[in-house]
């Protein structure tokens, strides 16, 4: 009986971890690309983690890192070939070129912190 409970608990924990890191998608927050967009890096996540931005416009993201974990030291835009170091307690600006319509993921260097940009036509 006790082995069954432990096994079921382990399976449940694995399912929660898989959902949290790979399957969950928060609703994209609509932002104006004319201004810098502030993103906080803390508590294991980017806040906001999903942004809807206008396609065809360059934009500047301002990352402020509050999380001292080594995983939070860098942000990577794999599809765009862009990355930046994020110093602890300081704001780092990352300017992105005009984006084609679509989704663009950004992550930490280990892929545990995850965010996404959704570029849409106006």
C-alpha cells in the first residue's frame, strides 16, 4: 500500500514539473513597442512571461534580474540568435529587430526560465 502511494506521488510530481516547465502557457500581455518593455527576472520566472507585440517594429526589452541563481544570468532568444548577460540587481536592455508575425521564445541558458513574444499584425 505504501509503495503505491509513493509511486503515485512520484508520478504526480513528474506531471506537475513537466507541465510547469514545458506545457504551461500564460496569456500574452499586449504591449506597445514604442516604449521599452520592463521584464523582471525573479522567483524562477520572467514577469511578464508572455508579451504580445506588434510585428514589423523593433523593440527594446529591459530585463532586471533579482534572482541570484546562476540560471538567471543570461537571456537567450534562440530563434533570433541574440543573447545577453543579466547582471544581478541591474537593468540590461536588449534591442530586438523588427519581428515577422509569429512566436519567439526566450529562455535562460538552461531553458528553465521561459518567456515568449507573440508578434502580431496590427
